[in-house]
C-alpha cells in the first residue's frame, strides 16, 4: 500500500520534472537567440568593420549548434521529464560552442568573451551546486586556454578614444546583450521556480490533509466498533421489554418501544456505514445503479430521516446512465445537505444536472449565509462558525472526497439571502460501461 509520504515524494518529483522541462525549453529558445546573434555579429564584423575572420570554420560551428538545437527541440517539445544532468549537458554544449567561436575570432581579445558569465549565471539558477561549480571550472579553463592558444583579434586597442574605440563598442554590446538576456530569462526561470514552490506547498498541504483523514477514519472505525456492543445490548433489552406482559398491555409503551427499535436500527445502519467507509477502498463497496435512480433514492432516504419542513428537489438530468456510487460519495452529499438543514431548518433545496460530461449538484438554503472569512477558508478543517469542537470537519471531508474523484466544491452566498454549495464531479469517474 502506498503511503502518504511516498505519494508526496512521487508528486514532488513530478513537479521537479515539469519545472526542468520548462527550463529546458527556455534554454532552447535562448540558443536560437544566440544563433541569430552570432550570424548578425559575424556578418557585421566582416561587412561593416572589415574584420578578417575564418568564415567557413565559424559557420561550421554554427551549423553544429543549429543541428543540436533542432534535435533538442524534437526531443523536448513534448512533455518529458528533464533531469539536472540533461540541463548540465545542454549548458556544456553552449559553453563548447562559445569556446570554439571565440577561438576562431581572437580568444580573450574578443570583447564577447564575457558571454561566459551568462552561462555561469544560468547554471547557478538552473543546476545543482556540483554542476554549477563544474561549469565555473570549465569556463575558467576555457578562458585560460583561449588566452594561450587563440590568435589575437586584429583590433586596435585604442581605449583612449573612449566610445569611438571598436573594442569598447564591442564590450558595450556584450554587456547590453548579457544584461538583456539575463533580465528576460532569469525572470522567466524565477517564475517557474515560484510556481514549483507553490505546487510543492500545495502537495504538502494535501498530504497533511490526507493524513488527517486517515486518522479520522481510524478514530471513526474504532468508535463504531466500540458502539457495537452497547447497541446490541440495547437491542436485546428492548426485545425483552416488548415481550413482557406489563408492556404488552400498554399500547402507548409498545408504540414507544417500536420507535426506539427503529431509531436503534438506524444507529446500527450508521455504524455499519462508518465501518464500510473506513475499511473498504473505493469500488469494493460500490453499488451499480443509474445516476437518476441514485439521486432520487438518496433524496428520498435523506428527506425521510431528517426533520426538514420543506425540501425542494429538482432533477434536470435528462440522459440517464449506468454509474457506480459508493458510501463515501453518498455521505459526501448527505453532509452538504445536513449543513444546509442546520443553517436553514425551514427550507433546503437541491438541484441536479449533467452538462458536458460533468455532474452538477447545487445545495441551497435560506440561512444567514457564509461569513467572508469562511468563504476564503472553505473546506479547511475546523473552520466553522458553529462554535463547537470539531466544527467544519464535514465540509473538509466533502472537499477531499470530491478532489479524490477529480471534482471540485465551491461555496457562495446567494443574492437574495442564504448560501449555495456547488459540487462538480466528472461523470467519467463514476460511469460504468453499458455492457
């Protein structure tokens, strides 16, 4: 059986992979910008500034970079998990391409040698610590090698001319390029990292809530077992009373005993339902029925066992379909109806419809409505205005059961007074094949 901790670890790994995929797409986009920038720079240096460069060799390096980026795009355009090692390899290819171009165009005398800083900063943001320090060491070694083996670029080092110096102009262009790319892509990467952090926080919250539900299930199961013995004892005592001569001769007492036995039978059914919900997985306690039949029987049973004065039920489900409903789903709807009855004893409404493959249930009441603070914390445990211990657990369970089935629960105050709770559930989660 998979534990909550294992589920959290697997989900966290999925979040990491999704963030890595987005970062890889960012690198592919950045590489296309680098290709365009290199073509523009080579063309400008040769045609405008009449700088002699080994054009054929530089275009060969550029062709290899384009081929690698096309292959990366074909591999990563779909949603695939991306690891730290794969991002590390991609950055290494970028460093190698930049090193070859600098080797062919002056080495460290080329003002665009400062583009190594872009690779280092990207690695610091995207990679693990060991990978980042490896990139730092490699770029440092590349710069040292270029200073030894690369032929100097034939540019006049006339720094005294200031902005008119060709080398100074190249440095300014390199700085502007570095700054612009860093601002754009670091901002995007930061957005991805913030999204990943938010997803992980949500996963931790869900894991905590699921652990809370497990503890509640164990508590409910234990309480149900403990209640079984006194309920059985009461059943035996009531049966003995009903056979006693003193009670047989009093019709009023017999009527009260019958009512007590009926309520005792209902208590036993509730205890059995608790044990069934706490001890069986979804599907093992499922009942094969149709969606209209399930809703009609649920409403009939709920209305017959609750002291509601007026109940408005509207079933707009036109196309009936075979479905499987279990006790947890039935209890979820009952909980919402019970909350509405507690807030509005005089009137409760239920509207059911099915649209675009989704079951829609609206529970209405004419009570005081939800406080603004309750709406923002809807579905959180122990968030209730009832002022009693354990308040709010019913809606907490409702939200989690719906979420497990891929549905949602929302609440709002009605314009004319009262509240509305809407449950949406994908029919695919409960539908059965017609066969």
